C-alpha cells in the first residue's frame, strides 16, 4: 500500500501536469490565431496593394490609402496581443514548474519530469515566442 504522502505527491503532480497541459494548449491555440490572422491580413494587404491603378473615384483612392495603413496596424496589434497571451502562458507554466520543484524537494517522488528538459522546453517555445515579433517587424516594414 502507498504511503499517504506519496499518494498526495502524485495527486499534486497530476494537478500541476494538467494545468501545464492547459497552458500549453492555450499557447497552441494562440499560435493558430496568429497564423490565421496574419494570413488573412497579408492577403487583405496584397489585395489592397494590387487594386486598380486607375481608381474609380477619389473616395476609393482615399479608402485604399487608409487600408494601406490600417491593415499593417491591425497586424501589429494582433501580434502584440497574441504575444502577450503566449508570454502569460509561459510565465504560468514556469511558475507551475517552480512550485512543483519546491514540492518535490520537500518530498521527493518517482514521478516523471514534467515538460521535458529546459532545452526541449526552450526549443518547443521558440516559434510561439519569436513568430509574433517577426510578423510585427514585417508589418512595421510595410507601414
């Protein structure tokens, strides 16, 4: 029969694992939002840039000029907001891992490591951390 503290440690580990999995899912969703929003906005930008050379009216020209500024601005705002969500999830996962490490140091268990090694975590978070700023740079260039 398991010692009660080992059972409690395993339960705690499982709770932390589920919370980390939830945060990780949020990162994946946010990265999907990023890719979808950027694809849509780059397509919109291309359509505006490839609009008719001879405009139908001055109103059309004005709207086209506004869109050439608005679309990159929306792209930047999307990048910043999504990146903020990714940073928040990363910080939450870091805090959960630190809490778990503190708990394990008090009462070592035989649970497997959560979220791999620091190197695999860093490699796994490279795209979520760096894609939003890269898209931001592209939009700033287009502004």
